[in-house]
C-alpha cells in the first residue's frame, strides 16, 4: 500500500476535501498538522518546491500538489494506480 502524507491546518476546506477523498477510498494516510509558521509548514514548503498553501499531498514521497491537483488526478484515473502501488 502507498504511503500517503497530507499537510493540513484547521478550518481549511481544501484540506477537508482532500482528506475526505482518501477516506472515501478507504486508504490509510498520515495527516501532518502544519499551521502557518510551524516547522511542519516549512517542511511542506520545502518538499513541495516552494508551495506555501495547504494541503500539500505526497504519495510515496512524490509530490502530488494541493487539493485541486489531487481531484484532477482522480478524475483522470491516475490516483488509484498510485494508491495501489
């Protein structure tokens, strides 16, 4: 099973939407709380190549992007193969 990491913060509708998709698919994932100014947020920014927003999503260490990127990947049929890896 793929290792899924998602950097989130409170009151973020995009974070909730991304988490909801993983829950709907029934796959385990790690939520990393990353509010502005935190070490986790700096880690997310570094790992994502400079993106400063949340969520930032990684599957097996590969940067997927944010919520819109995740949803687009799912619509194209590209998410399930990554989750099954």
